[in-house]
C-alpha cells in the first residue's frame, strides 16, 4: 500500500470557543497548532481563519495573513486553504484569502446541502459569545451553497488561474457524480484527491457501510485516477479514518472535525490527534507520507 497522507484541519468554522479552551482562534494559536501538527506527522494543513477578538469564523485576508507566512516559514507542510469558509459566508468572501494567498491546495465542496450542527450542539453548556447562539440556531435554516456555477468558479479561479489542486469535499455519493461531471467537462484533472466526509447532518451518515459504498462508486467513476481520504465528525472520527487507513485511503484529523482525543476528554492540541492517528496507522503497517511525498502523489505545484 502507498504511504498515507495525514491532513490536519486546525480550527474550521463549526466549533465555538466555548466548546473547548484548546480550539485555536488567534494567529499565534493557529500557527502553533499548525506547526506542531506538521511536526507530529501531518503532511497537509487545512486552514480556516478566525477573528481573534471573539473566535468567530473570518474570511478577512488579514486574519489569514497573520498566520500563513509564519506557518510556511516554520514547516514544509502543504498549505491547504478552505474555500468552504463557513456556510454563513458568500462565495466571494470565501475566496478572498485563497485568491490572495494562492496556496498549493484548497478545498472544494461538491454540492449544495443542509449543514446542521446538531452533532456538536450537545456539548455546548454555556454561551460565551453573543454571536454563537444565533450562529448555531441558524443552522436550522442554514444552506451551504455550492451550485455547479460556484464550483466551476472555484475551479477556474483557484485551479486554472492559480495552479492550486483540490481536496474535493464529498459529503454524499451524489457529490462523486458531480465531480465526475467536472472531470468530463475538463475543468479538473487526475490525480484527484477526494475527501469522503461523514457525519455532517445533511450529508451521508457515519456508518462503515457508507464508506465501502463511497469507495465502490468512486472506483467505478474514477478508476486509478483518484485517491481518497476520510474525515468524520466528532466521535466518528477515529473509527472511520482507521477504516480508511485499512482500505488504502488517507486520513484527516484536527479540531475542525472533532474536539476530543478520546471519550469525554478534550484534545489539548491538533498535534495530539495527529500523533494518535499516526500511532494507529503505523501499527496497521502503513507508512506516513512526508510533505514532499504528498506533493509528488497529488501533483502539487510545490
Ligand atoms: N468542515 C468539514 C465538514 C471546507 O473547509 O471547505 C468540511 C470542510 C469544508 O473542511
Ligand atoms: Zn474546512
């Protein structure tokens, strides 16, 4: 089996500071978490920004630029900037920082969907910031908008114009067919790096059978032209990504996807989660890819 790429999604835009004191929100915290995650074995760093004043998800380029150069200077890890941002942002807002920073990789969400936050909400015990309550309540009506026109726009702006390659976020089987459509249109090319996303309410559920089905359909649609990685929300993270490692896929960890390190215990850092999955995959006989190896596997611009 080929080497396994560990992606670490450092902070995201879903969890709120009141849910964990370890969620990185300032530039210093995001930098430290990212650098430590890379040192622990993450070849790819999936990054969002936060407003340092209140921890709210931010699309402001200055918030990204407060940590991106520092991370680049301190690690060789692949920088992957989210173009999903938050479901509450417009596409233009989501693309502002990725367009400016022109990273080697960025995420690309493969469909419009509901994006409810219930899996996380049961861990919220108090509201620390005024913005959190409306944000979470609004998930009842939140639409994560990624129309075919939006997706083509991201492919054109980030892929064709800036040479980024994509982490294709597929939250359901239908998203694989959407991706095939764009391959057929010639807007994206192999090797495709497909992130199977499990456990978002609005996407496919975190059942092992769904992972085998996603892989079966991806094999049919893309043959040798793709590799897959798995992320799963909350307590489903480690079981599903371990299954991915067994099936020859890659893995994503990070506090964007799960705040815990084990049942009832908050992860103190992103690096703790990287170290945990690294131990597991090495025990399973897989070797962890370096950033240089990940660049070669995914044909990144470097
Ligand atoms: N938050 C994850 C479920 C993105 O940033 O583009 C998916 C994600 C989306 O990482
Ligand atoms: Zn993300």
